[in-house]
């Protein structure tokens, strides 16, 4: 369906930080970009607004959210609650094939950092987390985590621009080490640290 194609395409771009915070979107622009009529474009914007990925002003202006520090703190706390639980549930099913996959994703994250490619970095970082959490076999919880990622996407782009980091995420290595060791407390701590530390810098 046309609206589903627009919805999925735009959702991916927002989640991966391809659209900056506060950037306005128009029905006409979206319809032209995806080669659809106004109705599917309107339906996609309505769905994304309902998920908190877009904000609708009283004048009818649609834009990506510019999050307050309080909102960032709230979403960081949500990430911590949901993702620590997902990782914990994934641990009993974390076989060597999964660990190898996470290591290879992490190696590519290091390349994205060298190339200063913010969008590829955010996409691959979420791929790292999603790959682990799929092993939890908790689809409702993962869907909630993805909604949080969606709301944070544009702000993550702003954070990356501020960090200028040169090394892959330190906590990813700790997550992998904890999975190898079957260390649940270590895994919970590493995931909690990974998903909250950067966002604290953004809210700072």
C-alpha cells in the first residue's frame, strides 16, 4: 500500500537521524518525494504523529520533535527499563553465532565513526541493539523500545554532531564480554550504561 511505503520510509529516516530536530515536513513535499497522492502522505504523517515521531502544531505545521531535557531524561529512563529487560531475556539464547554477529556489527560501527558518518553510525548502533533483543523473543517489548528510538532519532543525530567521538562505544564491548561470560548482572549494567550515558550528555 502507498501509505505504508511512505510510513516505513519516513519512519526509518526519522529513527536513524536522517532528519534534524525541528525540521518541517510538508504533505506536498512528501507526496512528490515518494510519488504518491496527498492522501497516503497524510495518513503516514498521522501514524508517525501518533507514535510521537512527529509533532503537529496548532497551525498545522508538521515537524520532527525538538526534545526538552526533561523529555530526553524520560526517554533515557524508558530505554534503560526496556532494554535491560530485553538483554536479560536474550542472555539464555546468546549463542556464539549471535556474539560473532554483534562483534562484526561493532567493527562496522568503528568504520562509521572513522568516516564521521552519523546516519550510518546511528543505524548500525540500533542494529547492534535490535540483533541482541530479537533473541529475547519479546515482540511487544521490542516494539515499545523501537517507538522510543523513533522519538529520539533526530536528537541522536544532534548528539552525534556534538560528540565527535573517535572510538566505538565502550559499553558495546562490555555487553559482548558479559554475553560470552553468561554474566547477567554485568550485562544489565553494560546495557543500562550504554543506553543512558550518551543521552545524559545530550540533556546536559
